[in-house]
């Protein structure tokens, strides 16, 4: 299981969280309609800690694809536009493409992944930092 965690500024209302889950469901169903092999939507969760909303997306590693992650991140950026700090970290097109290639390489080797300790990663500008938890 892979869990993607995104921090949102402030407290997000429960109704808004449910609306976001439906928003994602509609997009993923449309993608599956066009491409039946597209991954089904993973589990979306919202929780609150210290005035910050924690948005999580969980998906089985064997069902995970780069296009699914890219779509989910784009939906988060569109739906929670004012709550995600992406404007603070402007990335060049080449940097985004390089990061997507790295992620694709990791997911391409997913059959070699084993259960390991949890890791934490965050993006700072054009860099991604990964730490063992």
C-alpha cells in the first residue's frame, strides 16, 4: 500500500471533503470509461491536526500508475487551489518531467519492492527529499 499525504492550509469542512471525494470519483470513472485499464480510485481520507488538514490517498502498489498519481495531484491543485502551497514552489516543466520519470522508474520496479519501514518525502522547489521514518 502506498500512501500519498498532502497538507492543506487550515481546516477543511466535512462537506468540502465529501465534495472533493465525489469530484475525484467522477474524474476517475470518466478515465475508466475511456480506458478500461485505468486504475480505480484509491482511498481518500481527510484528518485534522494542529489546524492543518491532512489529505491522504492510499492505493495498492501493484495497481498504482504514474497517470493516476498525476491526475490525483492535479485534481487536488484544482479543487483546493487556495489551500495548497504550489504557488510557493514554482517548478519548471523540465523539473516536473524529470520527477515523473523518476516516479515511473520506481513504479516500474514495483514487483521488486518489499515491505520496508515508512518513508516521508516532500518537495522543495525542484527537489524531492525522502527520509526514513
